[in-house]
C-alpha cells in the first residue's frame, strides 16, 4: 500500500492549492480563511508565509518571479513576499459576496480560477485570465469551483464543481483555451471531489473532501488506486520534488471537534506520497 507521510504539520484551517515552484524547489500553498500564503521547502522543513489581508483561494507563480492570488477581492498580483499587491480583476458574483476559490495555471500561461457564493448554489463561475490580461468567463452555474487539470496532450480539461459529486471532462483547444463538449468522467462515492492533479501518464489524482483519501483515475474514469490520508478533509494535491515524483496532499481541520482532532491530530497538515509516477511540469503565468 502506498503510504502518506506527514511533510508539514501546518495546523492550517484550510490548506489548499499546492503548487510546486521548480526555481525555489518549494511548495506554494494557501490557508484560505487565514488569508495566508505559504512557501514550504521540503529539503529544509522551513515554511515561510505572508498575510494577504483577505481570504485567499489560490496562488500561482509568474515568470517575473511574482505571484497571482485568487482572493475574496478578485485576482491580485504581488511580489513573492506579498508586497506591491495590485487588484487586476475584481470578483463579480450574483448575488454579491462571493470569492475566488481554487485556481491553477495551464501549460500555456493562462490562469484559471473559479468562484463560490456561500449558501447560493450555482452562483459562481470559472474564469480564465489570458496572458494579455483579458479575463474570460468559461463556465457558469458553478456552486463550489474546485479541481482543475489538463491532459498531457492538451486536448482535455478536467474540472470539479464539488457539490455535483464528480469530475467533468471538456474538449480543450490548447492554442486558444476554448472549451466544449462537457461530460461526466468520474462520479465520486467517497466524500466530494476537491482539488485534483493530472500526472504525466494522463491519470487524474482527486482529493476527497470528507473522504479521507486521494484517488487515482484513468483517463477513461476508472478507479485504479486509493491512498488513505489520516485526515478526513482532504483538499488538494500537486506533484513536486526535483523529479516531480512526490505527490503533496493538503488537508483541513475546519469544523472538526476536539474529539475528532484527537483522532486526526495532523489535520490541516501537508502529506507527501511517493506516487510511483511523475507529474507534469507546473504552469507559470505570463
């Protein structure tokens, strides 16, 4: 059985959006309600962070060494230490009061991020920020925008709107970023789908909120592996390490009782799995 080892006992409320940074050899991640952006060095065990001043759903790296943040305000650009923050696009939800949630950069430099509105089903959307700064609406009627990924050949986009209970696939045009032909690929019967990652073989790794696990699915949607995680609320996963052979898994402790925290003391931590397969190189925003 493939084991999950504790890499960082972060005690985060909701650790999310792990992104590997090859230049820094570190893992960026966010604690959403704390509004804190972290960078963890697995080789040294050091974890440094800055406060963004608002809830942060996702972080992405930029070619100039800075960051993009998907926040309660909108999409924000800043330096790697959090300084020089500038709102590039404000969040726009109906009803108002929503925020950005999970996000990821595709291999072509486009940043994708989606929104949610607490208590309002179908009020969010998925957006794409192009290298020229244009923000485009890609999917509407979203409840809780979560996992995103692309097949190695760029022809398929994968997406999880968590309350739907599954992962959908779209036809994807790598040249333009256009989407079409949405269909259900995977139905989750163990918790709900949260963040996801696609490995170099084209298989999907899906984090299971309330499911105590990460599951690996074939491109055809067949379950091939389950990795148990010692935390009930598994939020996301990303490949990292010098050879992209380690799967880093983020978790949450929000809403857990004192008894539950005694049972899962490392909830809110980051776990590492020797996946036996490599991930795809992480995308970088233009």
